[in-house]
């Protein structure tokens, strides 16, 4: 059974889907990409039943609150932490898609003892500085999916952060997934870079 749940992060109400189950198998927490919300991973957590799964709507997405400010990389990582804490999960596997990859890595770095595995889905380990042109393209492409306030907040508060150098701090297994087309944001050479960092510890796959 999948139910709607709500967590709180400094008075910001965050929505997530919880596939309730009594299974003791490792759970999976799905962190969507830029404009997606919890519903985008509903089919995934349904398919994994009876394994428990969560799908998140970060601030400014889906049914979650849309604050005036607070769209930094760190704020999104705190959203992930608040939802996982509210869910009661002690250890879990994280799957990040697109920009959600960086939020997943950020959480894993901050809470290494609570992450048993990390799935990197189609995006490099670097959080970009978003431009005004980027914000305009997003608003034109996703007019009904992401509020203007959230798009502009992410753009204005963005700051380039490289996480490559910190991947070797993670001791959990890492699975790298990438699209085969030339337009994939996670090119083959970049995916190999992730695995090159992890292979020495024999804990990554591609």
C-alpha cells in the first residue's frame, strides 16, 4: 500500500510517498530530478513491493511547500534528511535521478552511517551554477510542473559545488546508471571517472 506522508524541515512541509510494508529487506529512497516530484517514482516503488520504498517531493515540487527563499544545494539535502528521519528508516539505499544525484550524494556524505548503497542515475557528481537563460528554458519547458518561484529560487541561490573529490569518502556500494545516447548528461568518460574513484575499494558497478 502506498500512502501520502508529510515531513517538516524548519516549517517547510514536504510531501513523500511511502510504500508501507513490514519487509526487512533493504529499503530504497528515490530522489527525483529537477522538475519531477514524488509521483514520478510511484511506479518504481510499486514494482518493488513488498520491499519498502519512498519517493520524495523536494521543496517547490509537487505537493511540497514553495518557500520564498531557501533553494540552496544544502537546503535540498536537508529536505532529504528531514523526510528520511520522519520515515523512521535507519539505513537505506538512495537512488538519485538527474540533479537528484547530487542531493543523494550530499545526504550520503552527511549521514554515511545511514546509507547502505547509492545509485547514481544519469548525472555527474557536480552541482552547477544555474544561469538566467537556464531558468527561462525550464519555465518554458515545464510550465505546469514547476512553479516560477521555485525555478527562480534555485537559479538565484545556486552555486557550483564539485562532489568528485569527496566520493572516496563513501564506503557504501555505488551503482552508476547512464543513458547510451550521445545526449546523456552522464557521458561514458564521466561515468568511468566515478567508477575509477570507487574501484580501488571494489564497491562500485556500472
